[in-house]
C-alpha cells in the first residue's frame, strides 16, 4: 500500500471515530435532556455514565446555592441526601470546581467508609466531576464508583467535560421544574387555606329581632388577618366582633383563627367585656410575646332594646349614624397582644330605629390610588354617609366599589373587612 493510501486510511479511521464520538454525545445529550423531572434526570445521567464509562454506580448531586448544600435522591427509596458544600468528597468538588479521581478510595483519608459499612457496598475507585454551566458556575457534581474496565483517567474526564453543558442545562431545567412544582403546591395550599378561612367567617345571621346585618371580607392575599364574627349569647344578645391582625398572609391568618377560637369559647360565659378582652390580650401575648398584635372591637348587642356595650381595643373607630348624625366609637384600650397586662373600659350606646353602625378595618381607610394618595378618614366617612341610605345588604358592596374606584387599579395593600348593623 502506498504512503498516500495509508494516510487516507488513517484519516478515514479518525473521521469514523469522530463520527462515532459525536453520535455518542448526541445520543447521550438527548437522553439527558429527555425529561425535566429530577428522578428521570438522575437515571438518565447515571445510565450514560454506566454505558459510556463502564462504571458500577454513581450519584448525581444538585447544588443548592441558597442553602449552601449539595443534595441528591436515592432513586426508589425516596431518600434525599444533603451535604454542606465543602464537606465530603462531593462537597469539596462543589466548592473547588476541580475534578477528583481516587484509584484506591480506602487509601484516601478524605473518603468516608461509613456509607459502605451501612450499605454493604465496597468502593474501590471513584471519580468526582463538577458539572458547570456555560458561565463556569458549578451547578452539580457527578460522583462515579468502581470503573469495571481499567482505571478512571483523562478520557473519562474529557467525555464528562464535553457533556457538562448538556448536563448543566438539564439540571437547571430540573431545578426550575422543582420550583414550579413547589409553587403549584404552595398555591394549592394557599387556595385551600383561603377556602378554610372563608368558611370560618360566618354569613350574617338572619331573623334577629329588629335588626339587619351584612358583612364583607376581601383579603389582600390568598389568606389574611382580618376577622369578623357574630356570636349568639345568652338572653337573646349577640356578640359582634371585628379585628385586624398586624401583618398579612399566613402568619396573620393563623393568629386570626386562634383569636376566633378563643373568643367563641370565652364570650358566651364571660359577661364582663373588659375582662373578656383582657383574657384575650393575655392569651395572644403568650402566643406571640408582643411580636403580633390585633386591633379588636367587640360588642354585646341586645336586639330587643338596641343597647350595645362595647370595648374598642385600639381598632378603627366604628361609625354610628344615628338620626342623621355621625358618631365615632373611639378606642377604649390598647390593641390586644402588645403587652402582657392591659386595662380596658367599656362604652355604651343605644341604636334607635333606622340607626346604622359600621365596623371596618383599615384596609379601607389606608387604600391608595396610583399616585400613592391615601383614601383617608375624611373621604371614608363621606363615602359611608353617601351610601348609608341603601338597603343594609347593599351597603358593603357599595362601599367596596367606591373604594376600588378611588384606588383606580392600584394593587391593594391590605385586607378589607366590614360589618353593617342596622336597627329596623
């Protein structure tokens, strides 16, 4: 054979080898990116490693930058392994971004034999390789054990380095997939919480002598810290409550539900309103140590006479429209939960025929428009006076609509709750 023929044969072999290498890389990258599910990704990457590198076992670790950890799942056992970055061989590779090869794992003092002792497996050799994205950031670590044919070497590292971009993209997609699943789970939990909280706020009772009631609750988020209640008491009286937990969201909702449970137990047996609110104050303080508080208004209303005895624990002053004159039921004590001990005074008013009482939370008064101008107490009073002549059942929606018109599309910043009591 001529020298030129030998050169052509060599070039052909090299070309065929390169085609085979590219084919292997394409098939491997297709397998790796076949699913965003982390469990499938674990299996896919380890299948590529076993098939192309001839390894016995392997573990794929994700890097969690927020927690400064690497983590992996044991497929089939639903067990998650978590290690601080920098601890253990895989953790060190995540920290340094450098490859690591052990030809005799037990001879290296950094190798932890406990895992082998627990599983009954015997690690002979190990390769740990960082998985980096195109920006050079370590997003994972691939740990391979016991190469079946020969020792781990540069060709193994070159193969993994060639696939690193593909593995990194797949891992980042899997991380986004997990985040989306967690987001959906949280949304489902919050939706369930919203439904539960809505069921805790009772519809206004009907058939109360000489009285009409209406109520509305519109949380700022899925769940909120506003609260209202109607509690049947002895002697034909009714307890009327409204409250606003400091803060918003889940923590406020939990405080709200605890307050409701305590009030419903205590109110029917405690005739002294000041003592009742003091007990609630102590309970809430023991729960939160002053980190959360509730502005709270509670009244005992006697439909037969129209008499209403109340304690206003730092809540927005309810509006009493009596014979065309607006009166504010001002605070008679501190919000509950701020201090371990607090004293309260009781106020008394009498509702005459056609008199209307409005209980509300500050989500109305502090509503803002697109220019960040606040609705304020004066506008809120004027809105109430303009809508107070409506039928009782129509007042809540009318007040909310007027407030929404003022906001003019600006996002709500607080929960909105109100209760209307009218003597007829």
